[in-house]
C-alpha cells in the first residue's frame, strides 16, 4: 500500500509499525534502556545500553535467537573480567566483539584484554530513532555511537545505523568505525550472531559457500552443516570456514528450518570481513548455532599478532554493512537450487 491508502485504513501508523523506547524494571536487565522495533513481519529489540546490538528478534511470531542461561541482562561488573565475561554473555540476535580483542581473554605486554573485547557492553551516545515515510516507504531507523576510549590510550568510535522498512523481511546494519585519536589502533571485529529454539532445532541446516573448512578443536567435521538433537554435556564445536565470494567480495551465510519454512541469511563483504566462524553447541540447555563474520582470528589477539592486527590509522574510518534477511519457502528452495553459486554469478 502507498501512504495515502494505508492511512485510510489506520488511525495511527503504530498499528502497523513502530519504534518505541523501553526500560526494563527487574532482574539482571533492571534499568537497561532499549528500543523495540516492529515492521509487521519482523520484531526486534535494540539495546541502547549495549552497543546498539539486537537482543530479541522474531519473524512471523517465531523466536529466532538464543538467550543464554543468565537471561536478559544489562551491563555487568563481569563484562570485562577475563573469562568471567561468559557469565555476562546473554546471546541475542547478535553482539559486537572488538576492537582490541575478540574471542578468548588474554594478557599482552602486561595489558589484560577481556573475552570478546569491551565494545559489546558500551552504551550508545547521540541515540536517535525515527519512523517516517521516505520515497514511498515507511522506514524505521535506530542510530547512535559508541566510544571505546582510555586516558593516554585509544579513542575509537563506532557510528551505527540499523534500518528496516514496513512489511519487509530485512534489517540493514551499517557501521562506521573511526579512529579519533592520534595513534594507529587495532580494529579487531567479530559479529556474533546467535540462533536458538524454536527456529533452531534438530535438522536445521547451515548453508555456507565454504571452499575449505577446519575445526578449531575436536569434533565431527562432517556434521558442520546440520543440527543434531540436544544431548547432555555435548559440548561446543567451532568450524573455521574459508568462504567463496563474488568478484566484488559479496558473500553470505544462511541457517534454514525446513519444517517451519523459515530461514535467515546474512549478506556481507568478504573484503571487509575476510574470516568466518561457525559456533555450534548441541549441549542440552546451551543449544545454539552461531554465524560469525570477522576480520581476525578465532584464536584471539595473541594469535592474530603473529600475522598483524587489523588497524585504523589516525582519523581513518572503515565502513561495514551486514544485511539480515528472512527467507520463506520459495527463497529457501531458490537458495538450494542455486547452491554455492547463489551470489557468485558476477
């Protein structure tokens, strides 16, 4: 419908789509500020106090995300306390890891770097939200900036914009990282997407254009692309994939539930995010599949230093875009038909 026709059917546009500020009032989430977005088929919650990462997300009423045992939570004293950071990782649709470290905690030249870095728990400044008609579409946007900074240290800024449109099946994440300091700084990044029940269940398929796959540790390499049923103490596996990409670097990763007829596809550029990890746990109570585009080693800062840390020069910036796209039956069949060549016809 165009604007005039739609307005003839509704009193307020919030019947059909909205962005609304929230403040949680209890438990570990008490006091946390967020913004709820609803575009019709998609509903998600952007955490204003935690890097504008997306927590809850559902499509056509089906929950897509994994929420860890501690549950929904705000910022915590455990966030940057070494391996104890695991007690503050709640999951959600995605959380942003970096910029000085990703993955395991470490001590480097006497400096401690927490698990997955500090960015994921940095609150937003210059927070904005908007829902309005633009070029014939009703667009909903949340934006803001996060600063990772230290006296006599770095001054790194992430400017983030999350956009969707009424009635569509996509969320567009646009990030700009800026070094506002006078010294070159590391820019280690990993986007930690986390999918859970009821979207994730036995038989769910992972579709990745992998030309090479290895295990980080031990496990069954042949089962990287399918979910097995939950089992007590099953443990986790991490698969490191080398992805194919089109001539311009565009690539993707997808997760599909054939029983529900729903899938999720992440589109991103391999030139900007050259590494990709798949995190899979079939442990009872910790049943999750993670799709993780990154620019650094899954083994973390110390391993990455051997070949060089990704960096930003003073006042240099870098842009990253990830499109989160919901798939229905027809798109899933099309993806299966086109297979690994899905985005590589250019």
